[in-house]
C-alpha cells in the first residue's frame, strides 16, 4: 500500500497515541487498525512505531530535558505521542531533517490538538533542534 509521508506519520501517531492508554501489544494494535480499515498500516508505519518503542526511554529523557515546565506525566498524551514521533524521526530516520520532523508534528497537532498544544510542541521541538545543532557544531 502506497501512502504519503504525511499519512505514514499520521498513522504512526495514532498507533503511538492509542498505545498510551494501555500497554497493548503493538502487533495487536496494528491488526486492529488493519481490520478497521480506518488507519492505513504499511511496513513504514510499523517500522516507525516499533522504533519509537525501542527507544522510548531515550525519547522520554529528551522530552523531559526540553519540557522543563511540565513533567512527562503532565504532558497531554496527544502532545507526548507527537513529541516521541518527531524526536524519533529526527534522531533515527536518515532521510528526515529535523525541521521536517518538527513541521510535520506541528501540522498533525493542528489537526488533532488545541492551538496551544501545537505551540508547545513547536517550542519543545525547536529547543531540541537548537540543542542538536549546538552538539554538532561543538
């Protein structure tokens, strides 16, 4: 199944978000999504979601660094899911520049969250991006 990069990200986000409500097996969530035919799933969606969960502790540590005013427990699940997705892509997807990961996360937030959430995501990811640039230029 051929999906646009945006649709791949959106499907991955929905699965990541859904998993935040319980410790469901990823394969079970993929199967439910396929059966419902509402959330398109392909190999790239599976790869991204599994990658996020393989690196979840590291991603959450990074989010904690750039969300100093809110602990992870206080970040809405929509925002946390998007932050995890964007930081994963920025760090581990060679063909996804940081600015693309940020703009895609903000675009999805604008669809699924409040305006203030999109601003929070943009700010946290912007701080992450600047920090990443500083590390590379040090």
